[in-house]
């Protein structure tokens, strides 16, 4: 069952807030090709309250991971502001930021140094920040490994001696050893076997409750998001096109793209075959995005204004919103 939904985050209560954040790259096709602009993230507004889980969903290439890099300070936004605890991310020291925000990456096979032991990997943040001495670091590493379900003897092991699930537990321990407030989870279960995924998801839920963590949970797996998230933001071609509480979004999706994502989920009933989402096989070119609503070339409900007018942002009843022309007549009222 999904966790309890949370109301919209007031301005003064947001632990993490993005204001009109955009990220563009200048790229060139071929040695002598003309330079063009690729906008990976476009005018994104998001807010996370302490202790909540915001699920960020969308197809590959929609800008989810770019947004994660911006939050971690690995990429600077082209425009807009990222605020952590009310302070601009751009003005904060990188080491101080690392104490507040930590990542859990997608692939535990490549995110851990194969030449280092588990103790070296998990204790590295403590050494970099000059926290404690040898015995205290040993104690802290042992404690955090026990919390994530790994025994003390694992400290002497190398990553290639561990299973995929154990490696991801090590990655989680490394992220939590600094006691951060925010954890950015970028597809943390997609590289794991299905039998291990549920264990890691349950662990993340337990850690959230125990330590009061705040998660930005990026995934293309809607079942995973439904299990873990309190709110969901749907991203398409760099834009957030719908945001709602998890129950509301899964029960009454408004944006046609959100509906298509939900319709694409496979069911155990083999007689139903592969779902037809009516989206087609082609993903729009982010270098040359469509005019009007970016989704209109793939939308089964498109009509006259969709191909040339940018859609309005329509607030919904529980503090969410949808960006779609289908609701333009009621843009000033709750849905």
C-alpha cells in the first residue's frame, strides 16, 4: 500500500525547492555540424517537505537524471534557483552540501570502487569530511552496515565478492553514513533482480521512517513509485506535466501522457497481451521540440490549440496541477 499522501508544501516549509529550473546544452552533430541547443530540463518547479517521498517518473531521456545531477551539485542549472533549507544551492560550499544531500545510484556494480573494501567505501565520506578518528569511524561503519542489513564481516570484502542486493545495501550505507537530510534515489532498484527489489524498497521505507529522511525517488517503474512515494511528478521532455498525491494520480490520472504511462504497465494476465499505449515508437527530438504542447504529436486526445499554443497550468483539488489544454476552460477552478 502506498504511504500517506502529503498536501502541497508551503513556501516556508520546503526543505528542497526548485524555482523555474532549466538546463540547456549546446551540442553539435558531427565535426562540422551546426551547433544547436538541447534543453534537458525546462522551467521546473518542485518542492519537497521534510520526510516526504516525491516520485519523479517519465520515459528515458525526459530529463530525470539531469535534474538529479542539478540537485546534487554535479550540474549547474542554466537558469532558475535550487534552494536547500531556504538557501540557494549555488552559494553553498560543496562539502557542506554533501552533508545534506546524498545520492543512491542506479547500478551498484559500477557505483562502487572495485579496488576498495566495503569499509573503505563506506568510511570514505567520513575521511573526506574529517569526521572522527579510526576507531570511531570503524564503529560508525559497523553501525550503519548493521542498519542496512549487512554483517560486520562484510567490511573486509570487495564489491565483486558481494551479490547485487548486498552491493546496493553498501551504496545505501555510504549515502547514509553522513546522516543526510535528503537522498536522491536515481533508479536504485532497476539493476536488481525482482526478488531483491522488494527487499531494497522495504529497507528504504524503514530508513525513511527511522531517520526522517526525505527522498526524491526517480524511476520509470510505476509500481515501485506507487509503493514508496507520497507524491508523484510526471516529466515529459524536460517539463513537469502533472503533479498529484500518489493515490490521486494512480486513481484519476489527468494528463494523457500520465494515462498512457499507467496503461503501459504489464499485467500478470498473459491473455491481455502487450498494452497498446497509442504513443507510437518515436520519442520527440529534444533538439527540435514540437510547437505548442510538446506531447501533442503522440497524444490521442489532441485538438485544435494543442499544436500551436502552450498548454495552461491548471491547479487540481489537492494542491497538484496538470499542464494540458483539455482543462483550459477550467484553468481558474479546482479539478
